């Protein structure tokens, strides 16, 4: 059963949403010192994919395919790492 927001509750949520982040008291939240071993960063992040045609050297393609299925995903991962590193510099 889906609950409806009352006008009072909606108003309260809107007022809270307008408050700056620095006004939020985080003192009672424990600090995360390390991620659990089964944590996956970006697990639910699914950027929009776009199909492209790309010409690669035969030896590069063979190397990518030699490590098994998912070579296109690996190409994307490698390119994302280069992009992230480039943006950071």
C-alpha cells in the first residue's frame, strides 16, 4: 500500500531540501574506515552507451580478445581510466 504525503509533510521536506549541506549534523554517523570486501563502487551507475565503429590494430584486438569475453567492456574500462587520469592532471 502506497502512502500519500500530507501537505504538512511535503512542506517540511521542501524546507529541508532547501537547507545547505553544511547545515546537516553528521556527528552521530560513524565514519566508514574501509569498504566491506563485497562492496562494489559504481554498481548501480549505468552510463548511457553509444555504439561506435572503431578500427584497431589486429595485434591489439587479439590481445584484448585473448583474455576472454567482455573485451569491449575492457576497452571501455581502459579508456575511462585514461580519461579519469587525464582529467585529474
